[in-house]
């Protein structure tokens, strides 16, 4: 009988908690109206990186990008690359996002893919630190979401007013308040600042 190491437990927890967050917050609150079909189809990959440094995390990022290029959309629509060990500081995370976007450009696939970003300490620039709007992009672990541009374009074309999505999401979170969000997804309490 094999026992699970602490590292394996953390990797499993990061994947499981991120999947639950997507299902209960992103899909459950309809924060992204395009997420539900991908989740239902099972074509979203939750990939946890073993990397303990940013260079290796970016190698994992490139591998996930390559997998998306080589795999038909019907089999693999999108990928969330999650790190439980790195990028706890939000500014460090933003620096790495710039590096990842530069890699997409160097690979010549900037017209094919985009990155959405999620972080436990996500802060929108110019918004009060305590504003609940930040929770539209706060996830249990730092994550880069690789999205196919064509898929996003099709989804946006079928949505009546996509520009209103961020404002609608913020209004929804304000209406729910902290208590409502914690009731929807109790693990948020673990990284909600006091």
C-alpha cells in the first residue's frame, strides 16, 4: 500500500479546489457565461504545475500551450495552469503573466490564444483594496487560464452584450456581499483578508 506524500496531497488539493471554485463560483454564479458548456463537456484541463521556480513554471506553461495547439478543441478546449508553490505575491504573479504573454508572442500564436488570470490576492488597478469586485478574479491558487481565441470569438458573438459582463459580475458580488460569497464557496474564507 502506498501513502500519499505531502506534495501529492497539495497537488491534488490544488486541482480539486480549483475545479470546485470553477464549478461553484465561475459557473455557479455565471461569472463567465461561456464556462458552463466547457465544464459540462469535460474539455477543460486543470493542470497543476510541479514547478518550484518561475522558469520551470513557464516551461509547464509552454507545454500546456503546445498541448492546446496539437489537440482538437472538441477534446481539449481550455486549460487552467495552477501553481500551489509559486507567485503568492500578486506583483510577482503579474510579472510572470507578462513573461507568459511574451512567450505566446514569440511562439507566434498570439492570434490563437489569450490568457485570463486568477490569483488569491487579485487586485484591480485603481480600485480600493477592500472592494468586493476583486473577487471576480480571486481563485484558491494562482492560475493562468489559456483560452482559444476562436472559441472566445464564437462565444462573444452569441452573447447579446458581452461588454456588460464585468459590471454585471461586480453588481452580483456586491448584492451577495461577503456572507453570500462565503456561503457559495466556503474555502474563500481561507484567503479573505481580515
